[in-house]
C-alpha cells in the first residue's frame, strides 16, 4: 500500500508541479511549496544526487488536510556523503587521462529520508535546472545554491540529470524506481541494501554499490551460530528494509539451527507506547542477543528507553545501517559496549577528501544553506544574515548567540570530518566512478562496433538514459586499487568488516575490526573472526549465552519439543548400542557388531569377548578336574593290569573293564575340548567326540551287565546261552552300540554341522564366542541315544543286582546309572537356562560328573579291595554270598 501510494503521489507531484493556462501557453507557474535548497554545478553531463540530510518524523498517517511537521536535522554523516559526491566529480574533472572531453556536473538535493520529498526532488532532478534561473552565486568554485522563486516548465537538455545517485533508504529507492522506471533513468544507490531491489524484473534500471542484504543476512546468521547464539531476538523498524531482512534471516537461520525468540516491528515514530511494547517484549523473553534492523535515528529512541529502564547484559547485533554510527555512543553510555555488527567495506583513505571537507570558513559557509545549518548546529550559534530555516527541538536559531567568527572546526569533533570510517562515503565515491566509467566506455565506442542497432554508438554528451544504463551494467573498473564488479542483478560482490564497539580508556568509542565476511570465498571459509580482539558487554571475558535449551553433550541426542522452535528441545541419552560424539547430535549412531558404547556413550569400544578360557578360574578348575579324572582312570588301569590275575579283576570281564577305563579316560579328556576359544574345527570335533566316547562307555557297561545277567542264566540246566556272550560277541556288541552313534554323528556333520558363532543376543556389550549345534535335532539325537543306552544298561543292571556273587558289580552299575541319570536330567534344564561360558561349564561339569560317577561307583570298591583289603581278593571270598 505504501508503494502504491508512492506511485500515486508521484503523479500528483508531477502534474501539480506546474500549470499552464490557455492564454499563457509559454508561461508556466509552479504550484506548491518551493524547495530552495540544492547544490548545483553545470557540466556536459549532470549527475543527480539524493541524500537524507534531514529526516521527517511521521507520527500518523497523512490526512492531506494539514501541513506535515517540519523536518528534524541529521547533519552528521549525510552531509559528508553529499560532499564526497562533489569531491569525486571535481576529482574526475581535473584528470586529463579520464573523460578528458566531458565535464561532469552535479545537481544534489535533500531527500529528507521521506518518500514524498524524495519523489518531489527526483522529478526536479530529471526535469533539469530552469534556463531562467541559472545560479548566480558560487561557492567553492561553481558550487551554488539554487534560490528559485518561480520554476519554469522548459529545461535545457544538458541540465537534465540522466542518472541519479541515491537514495539511502531501500523503501525510498523502491518508490523512486517505480516512478522513474517508465523513463529508464538509472538509479545508483549507495546505501539501499534490501534484497528485494535485486529483482531485475521489477527494477531493471537499479544498480548499487551497497551489497544486498542477502549477503548481510548470511553473515549475521553465521555470526550468531559461530558464538553459539541459537536463541536471538529480531526487531526492526516498519519498513521494506527491515521486513525483507528479517524474512531472509528466518529463512536462512533454519539451515544453521538458529531460532528467533521473537520478531517485533516498531513504527518509525517511536512514541512511548511503541517503546513500551518493544521493551516489554525484550524484557519478558529469555534471549540476550538482539539483532536490530533499523537506522540510526530509530536506534537513538530505543537506547534512551533502555537506559531509563537500566536494562543491561544485552548483546546488540547491529545491521549495517547503524554498525558504525558513532553518534549513538555519546548518549548511550555503556549500553552499546561490545556491540557487534557488519559494516560495509571501508576505504582506508580517499586522497584529498579530508582537505575537501575541511576547507570551510565562515565566509564561504554563508552562501550555502546546508553548510550554514551544519555550522550553526556544530557551534550552537547563529550566523549573521543566516539563510538557515531549520530548527531543532525546543532550541531555535533566534534564541542562540551570534557566532563570533573565530570558530574553528579543529576545536570540535564532528562526524562530518571523520574520515576513519569511510564506508558509505566510499560507496558514494564508487557510484560516481561507475557513472564516469560508463561514460568513458561510451566515449570509446567506434561507429559500426557499438552495442546498439546497426552497431551504432551513443553520443556521450547527448544520450538517452537507457543507453548509459547499458554501459553501467557492463562496467568493471578499479577504485583506489580495488576491483569493482557487479553481478547480473546489478549488485556488487559483498565484503563486510565485522566491527566491535569498544570503549577506550578515556571513555570514547573505538570501532575495532575483529573479522570480516567475504562472499567471494568458499562456503565455510567466508567468515573469519578474531575472538581475542573482541570486547564483550560489561567487559565480560567471554561471550554470553543465549540459547533456548542447553546444548546436548556427546552421548545424548536432541529430542524436539512438539509445537516449539527447533532450538527448544530436550536431551535424551542415546539408546543401548548407540553413541553420539558431537554436541547437539540429532541422531545417535549405532556401533558396529564388534563394538559397544563406552560408559558416557561418546565412543564405540571393542566388546568384551566371552568364552570358557583356560585362564578363567572356572576353566582352570574344570581343566584340573578333567586331567585328574583321566589320571585316576589310567591309575586304575595300571592297578588292574598289575593285579590282572587276581579273582576280583578276572571275575567281571577283565577285557571290558580295561576298555571301560580307557573310554572313561577319553571322556574326561573330551571335557578339555569344550574349554578354550571355540573355532569351527574344534566345534566339529567336540560334539561327536562327546557322543562317541560316552556311547563307548555305556556300551561297555551294557555288555558287562549283559554278561553278568546271562552268566547266571547259563547255570540253569540245559542253557547254552553263554555261547552268544563270548569275548568276540562282547566286543562286537560294544562296536555295534558305538557304530550307531557314529552314524548319527556323521549324518549330523553332513547335514548341519556345528560351527563357531559370535553371539550378541544375550548381552549387547559382550560377544559370546560359542559353538552352535547347527542342528538341534542332531545334538538331541546324540544325547538321546546315550540316554537310550543308559536306560537299557540301568534296566539290565537292576535285574542283576541281587545275583549271588560277592564280586557281582551289577549293583554298582545300577548305582552309577542312577548317578548318570541324575546328572544328565539335571543338566538339561540348567543347560537351557544358562548362556555364554556358563553353558559350556555346565556341559563340561555334566561330562565330568557322570564320568566320575561311573569311575567311582564301579571301580572304587574294587580298588579298595585290591589295595586295602587284599585278604578279600581271593576265590573263596568271591564264592561267598
């Protein structure tokens, strides 16, 4: 709506600026309030200039029924910008190697940072300086003040401004472009940074020496992210500049994890109600970092209220509009101490500019209203016959004392003379040279090789605005040793200095460069900051914190809070088996199969490997028991061999006894195969070895029991059953009983053999190296067959337990089988409920316990008689009941 109103107002000014009556075709009368202030110098090409020397407070929407309030004065930097333009033009005119055949002139007006005033001034620039009102007074050469009493309608062509350098404000520039766009008049801004102006479709005649806000916003987002400020407040004046800037910031901040704690726009006229609303928002929010997109004048009102409320501990981030506004320091105390902001590129020095600015004296100042006003405001006095009509606050020039004429600018400080921060002034300087280089390129054009129709060239002294615009779009040049280039949108390559507001020992302000942002450098390297040079608010030793939620340390992940910004979250520990080794990790990473998180869940460490080792206490005990059992078995073999001719050895099938003892020794040693780190070949051996060795033992016991039972059956008259239980038949029965187990094991190994496996299912932090059976059916068939043989042996031994023989061992076999069953029946549930090395230990224990049961129950009584009671080891005793 504001832009639409600006367009309408432009045409109102255009058609009400002059009026012709029917009777006076050649006589035109200017309608409206006369504007007498401007700077003019004639030339072959007159460059227009618009500068916000004053600003207009707007308290309400204009009613067009009453006269708007008078302008307030802002004479500091804008006056320097204005005279930098005159300096650059004069410098170019003095050069013999550059634009030697063209003289540049200027026509500079005050835009008052106000759209209606700017449009009025612009239309006066493009309509030229009236022929009937040529300047009559000259200041500093041909520099003159226009004292027009009646503007004519006709204008001399050479006095028309075909290009305008201005304005400072983005909103004002947009209004001017929409009004001048139909005439293709180029507008070169030195301070308008709104990214909206980069649209060549909407603003094809716009160029600027000020980088687009798109670059500034990227720099600001990276700045707050660099210091970990993820919770920032965004405030801005109600203008296109602030609106587009904050919109861009919100879009860009998403990529860096930065959130806006609040966004607040305030009016240009900061009355007390607007200030209260703004400061209440700042005080109630938790963000300590505030980014303000406004001009210098709006910031002054904010600082007064902040100081009144004694609000401290805030980190201000300045937009480039006030990042170097030193005048704010004088009235803010220490409120802006530690402020950070990106300022546009500074020129170290513009040779001759300082002398040009300071070459003022009371005599020359009397002739220029701009300088008169500056002089009176600087020394708080009034010149005789002053032509200054601007008043400031309650103080008027009529109440002031008369200037003595001895005032010297060297005795006071004024931003007008401060050339240490030539930033906007440098942009103005480059804008003038942009136009000059375009004119130079136009002058160098050769007929037939020109860029226009049929290779034609433009006349540098009589050209159309769009012809100059063509050369401006293609201009590339150097100013003060630095390259000046423009992209397709007419924007320069962005470079910003990161400025820090520091307090000097005497209390004055020092703007210290603590870093820079260079858009031409690769992403990730374009922001450079020297932390050690920064002075923080309240002289703190480090940057303050401004976060919605504390950073999640390694070992935790970010859990977003529903309905809140992404910067507000909870820290959740990583799940089991996952780690995060960075701050504010969005996700935890799972460890590999052979690693596990450490206690802090910051890194993956190798998992604990578990198996029944020879070095474990349990492994050592089982290993010792296995060796001991095998040694006892071999000892009994030795005893039996030594006493092989005694009745007790010969009475119970000595051959099977020796075989049983050997197989028992093997059973003891098979337990060793279960101890140690499992491997595929070891798994292939130990299960069949276990099954076959026990099948041999039980087969031997079964043969012995059968022989005992059949021996007494053979004593019955007519029985010759013993011929079927001779030594050969006994050996064959053992082999037959074992052969079946061998076949079961072979089929198991051929179909689904056992193999080593790393098991992490039971304990995620532990790798259990175990032998898996491959086929559960095969394993239980082996175990079941052993049980089947044991059942047959138990049944036959039970039948032969009461046979009349002193050396009858059936009852010992019965008891050993009971122990065997007790061990293995207990083994099954325990085996199924344990994991890891304890499963293996249970298996080995069952092997050793059952083997020891067989050894002790069957052979311990015999060894007792052989070694301790030899008197019973005789045939007579063996025949007794």
